[in-house]
């Protein structure tokens, strides 16, 4: 998300489980970006290779993420749906999409260059602000790269005398998992995407997927083996900072951080063993991680140590942004906006709950007295003026 009120943003990725949409909605309370229900037909379609169906009401369909491309809003969601608005959400038009798999995240480097990721490891790109899209990458290439990396890692371990048994078992499991994935066809979803500029970016996803590009996505390379992630934790959300840091929110309460644009990584643990869906970088080197059932954690030492934060909700925190004045804004799955005036030490509600429920994405448009929240989820996209709810600080 790039706009005047948002310096860094993360997007709710969802509980990484290969379950149907309605099951995940019922069981995980909104962590549903990985679920998708497909009705069987006599001749099964490969949704990855099938263009998204046309719809007249795209802005009211299931949408998972929303962001800003210059003065345009772009949202993505179910069945490859991509919609855009050039009048701050008053009206929306559908953009042609080359796939029908669920799209889970969208990000722009500038007003023209953008990327969307989703199920089956798909990565789409646009050069015209989201009007048209092409496929750059998918799980076929991703699975092949992950298998090659897993085999190479196992061979290296086998050459080490007295190697730790757990590490060896994890390496063997990684090879077996990659082989099974290739045999079954692409299925592992990507859940987050971010770019430093029009050339350099990252995509993250389930089962430890982490890919990078240095040429705008013409080539994507698997770098998940750079992480201390032998257990293959799901990588749910990614944030980049102006200092060149890369932050990844994972399951099991883990936050991965790179201070050199993805070359080397450290692994931090919040002390919580559940799902984290996003991480924000605040002024003063403060980090804020948030996730399942209102859990939130704060770090002031680069992610080495974390302390629990009073988030003000017991609902899953699905998205967050940092305003241009450095103030964080979170939203839970049931539409409660929350903010903090003490650098994320504690949060308080911003007005009443929004009218929309089962949210998954958040962006901000406007400034000062005209600030509005843009939310997406079940029922599509909604615009919520915030000035009257006391959001200014």
C-alpha cells in the first residue's frame, strides 16, 4: 500500500491450511485467505490457466487485499478477480486477469508497476497501474526450485559427520514434501508480496516459500533456504522499510528479519506459538507484530526480544498500516479499528465497529480531516470516513 497516509503496510494473509473457504471461516475466525471452494464439473478446469470470469459486481465479491497505485485503488480476491477505482472507491471496474485462482495480496512499487500473488504460487504483474495483468511465475516453477534447493540442502547435510538428527529429518521431509507437491501439481499459495522499487521485490507464502527478484519479476528465485526455517513455517506477511530491512510474519510466533535486503536473515520469537499475520515498522526502531485472536507484540531491539501488547481486541488482527505521522492503525476481522498514541505499547478502539465483517485487507486514502479507511473482505470493498470517529492524533 502506497499513499500519503501509509508509509509501511502489511496485509492479512490467513491461516495456512489447505481447507475449503467456509470451513476456514468457521474454524479460524477470518483467517481465510488460503481457502477456496470449487464446484466439481464433468471436465475439471485448471483454474491457474483459466482467465478470471467477467462480473458486473466485482466490488461486491470476495476480495482479500487492497492497495493504492498513485491515485488508483486496486483490489484482488476470489477467482482471480482484480478491480480498480479511479474515483477513490465511488465506482469500480474489473481488470482482465489471466488466472482464476484466488489472489491473496497486491502491492505497487509506483503508480504503474504492480504485482499480485495467490494460490498455486501464481505471481501476476502490471505495467499500467493495474489496468492489464500478465502472469510472470507460478507454482510449477516454484515447486521445481524448492525441490532443487531441498535436495541440495540434504546432500550438504549428508556430507557433514555427526549431523544433528533433527536437521537431517527436516531436510529429508523437505525433499519428500517438494516431490509430492510436484507430483500433485502446483497448490502452495503465496500470501504476501512487496517491492522496494520497480526492480527489487519479494513474495512469501505457505510452507516456507520465499522468492526474490531483481529485475521486476522477469526472473524469480527461491531463497527460502536462507531462513532458519527447517520446519517449513508458513510465511504469512511481509513488510519492507526505507532502510532496506525486510520483515516476515510467520506462524509459531516467529518473525524473520533481514537488514541487507534479503541476503542474510535472523529469526526472532515473540514467545507466542500461534499465527502472526503481519508486522509493522514504526518510528524509533519499534516493530509491531500482530495476529490470531488479538495477539500483538512489540520490539525495540530489532526483533531480538518481544513484549506482549494490549491490542484492545480478542478478535484476529488481520491488517495494519502506519500513517505518515508514524501512528499505527490495526483492524480486526470483525471491523474494529484500533490505534496507539504511545508507539504501540497499548491500543484503543477508533469509534464503533465498521459495518463490514470478516475483513482481510486495509488501506488508507486522503489526509487529515478527509482520512478514510478502505477495507476488503466478504462482501467486497467498503470506504469508511474516519475523521468523525476520532482517528486524528
